[in-house]
C-alpha cells in the first residue's frame, strides 16, 4: 500500500510540475482540462489511501521501514513544492484572465454606448450601464 501511495504522490507531482511549466511557457496548450481531471482523480485516490491508512491505525507512518518512510517524506515535500508553485501560477493566470475580460467588457461598453438615464417621478436622474454582450473567440 505504501508503493501505491508513493506512486500516486509522484504522479500528482509530475502533473503539477508539467502544468506549471506549460502555464509559464509562451506556447499555447489545449489539454489543461485533461490535466485538471487527472489531478482531481489523483487527489481523490490520495484521499482514499490516506483514509484507509487512518482507519487501520493512528500512526501508520511509524509502521513503515526507514527507507520507505524517507521516500514518502521526500515525495510529500516535492509534492508540496510543486503544489505551491502550481497554485501561484494558476492564481496569476486567473488574475490575468479576469483583468483581460474586464478590459474587453469596458471597451465594449464604451464602444456600444449602452449607457442610459432614467428620469424618475421625484426628479431624480438615475444613470445605468447595461451589460454589453461579449463574444469570446476561444481559439485565440
């Protein structure tokens, strides 16, 4: 069972490192959905293995031999580093995408002139900006 645990951690680490490298590169990749699905599956597998280990004994790491325990610690440390780097790059990409969509929406509102004013019964003028439909070309 320790081998399955280590293999799962190593696989998850490899996917996170590859995803991070692809997000940092200027080349566009189209398989991020598959990578996310693989990460979700591997995390679910890790959760299952850890839950089974916790049910079998409170200190299952102590039952491992020294070499296996060291391999598990190294794998977990590498996974932690990869996850931290991956989270940083993903957060940056999400922020960039959000800013880009806001800029496109702002420019579309400016160009379409979808602002309006409503004169109320009490003499108040309310100004509103209607939402401008935006079409996104996903192949950019």
